[in-house]
C-alpha cells in the first residue's frame, strides 16, 4: 500500500477502506508519512468529505493510536464539555469550575488555538506556572481531589490527532466536518469520560459558518458518541459576534474570573448556566435542566465556583493569586488604545472572525503552528450588537505591545458596522440529542 494511492483515491471521491485509514493513521504516528502527504490527504478530505462510516473509522483509529485513560477509580458520572471553537470563547474554563463545584467530576482534555480562534490551554498558560501537561496518575488524583483538572492531551492520548491537529491549522483545513469530528471524538473517547456536551459554534466566527453545516457536524458528533455508549448531546450556539467582551489569553482569564465573581458578561453567563444545567442532569445532580441551571447560578454567585477555579490553578502549579489580583499576576500589554466610533447609531454587525484575526495579528494567536503567543495582547469590546453608540465613543480597546496599530484599526473599522437599527443574533439556536 502506498500513501499516494490513498491520496488519489480520496481526491477522486472514493470511500477509503478501513485498511487505508489504518495505514494513514499508523504512518502519521510513526512518522513514516511525511507532512506534505498528510497535508495532501487532509486537503482531499476537506474537498471530498467522508461518509459516516469513514468518519467513525477515522475517529476510532485515531483514538486507538494511543492510550485509553481508565478513570474508573473516580467515583460518580464523569462529565466533560467541548466547544468547536470561536472568538472570545473562554466558556470551558469557568463552566468546568461551576460544574465541579456541584460535586461532578470534570476530567477535561482541551486543545490549543486554531487560526482566529483561541484555545483553552493557551488561555490557562497565561497564568504563570500553570501546567497543562501532567501525568495520568496526577490527572486522576487531582480530579478525585478537586473534581476538576484541565490538561492537554498527553503524548499517548490520540497521538495521531496531535500531529494532524497542527497541520490542519496551517493548511486551512480546519473547517472540515470529518476532521473536526475525528479530532474531537478521538480525544474525548480516549479520555474515558462517561458523558459529553458539545458546544457547536455557528456563524462568522466559527468554523461552521451556516446553521445547516453546524447541524451536520453536531449530528456527526452525537452519532459517534452514542455509537460508543456515551451520554451525549450537542448545542448549537452563536458565533456571529465574539462571546463575552474579551478576546485574548490574559484578557479572557480575567473575564472568566470576573464571571466567577458574579460580574461576567450576560451572554457568557447565560451560555455557562445553560450548558451547566445539562451537565448537572448527566452527572446525576439534578433531575431537570432547569434545576441544574439554578444550581449553576447559585455556585457562581456564592463563591463556590471561584474556589473551585482557585484550587485547580494551585494544584496544577499556577499562581492562585490570579484570583484576587489578575492584573498583578497575568501578563499585561504595554499599550491600551481605544477605537472611537466614527458615527452615532446602533452596533449592527461585529464580524467575529475578523476580530479574532485582529487579535492574532497583535500576537495573541498563531499564524503558524510553531508561533509563540503573546499572552498579554487582545481586544476588549465596549459595545456589542444592539448597543447604542455615540460618535467618538470607544467601540473597543486594543491591548498591544506595539504603539502603531493602524493596520489593526483599519481591520476592525472594516468589520464593525454602525447603523440605525440592528438585529441581535440568538445565543442558543437548538439542541441535538
């Protein structure tokens, strides 16, 4: 068997066999298949797609390429959440601490940023000392102690995905349903969780731009998850504008802490409470989602979720003082530059992916797989869609370590629209079970 024949088969629109997919995954893990051939197959999959059977086979072969965590020693229903990625989407960090505060074990294996979207691990690494790579033994020990740990996939968890994941970012093959499904589910199945909620983002700032594509991805994920016996559901939520107000690693950690103190943006809290309600039911702590949502609201506003976050940070080597003094602990940008509105009116559009690109160009995201991040930079929105604005009033603040940001200003002006009226997008469109 030759890799070039597999590339040709998929490029020609043929269905790959189990043997061909196994050969590809084995070659990626062993390093026998060079990056340029892996990239070629990724592009062929991007354009030609995969059947349901191919998607399931790719997922399982990627999962089987490494270890499968045994979390059976952790008591209770182990519940996790994953997002397909968006701009300002720091949901996993405060959500995990909220659910853990309910006494539900949350063993979360997360990823890094892809393109204009931010990664959970990148945000957590803005906290000095925080370790995203810990041993399986320490991972289990911490989940038993704190009901929570957020780490990156170890070298033995879906190693095929680890290599493919980096190449997807730099070959513009991120927004492919088979590749997204395989990446997410191979890690989640291998992580040993019992139940999973997927937050599928839709809109300009998501990899799935249309509601139709988002539903197709959600269905693919749910089918794979249920096929291996997991409790599984998906929500489709909006990413036509950034979630919350902060975009950028340190800035999003600070906003997460604000939320856990009961002072977070309304849209972010609503999403966390909604997803948390489902996780509470899955974790056998609530009988209905409404009851679960009320429990989530309570731990946000009584300080229990904040204490859960502080314990996780401390136990993973991070500086727990970030809770009380985020500005003194987190990296800070040298310049804060406001972007004034040119006209008065109502914010009618904020193109989320372009705002994400602006943050990336400041150094907050990766243009190449090996780019080093500047944790301090980013953007904080002063206005969201539907908000009134007066001419000269700041639309947002640019956090930068370079004084000259005319290119960033132009990009943002081109993608923020002020009009007489505005239609505010829905936050949560539908659920798929």
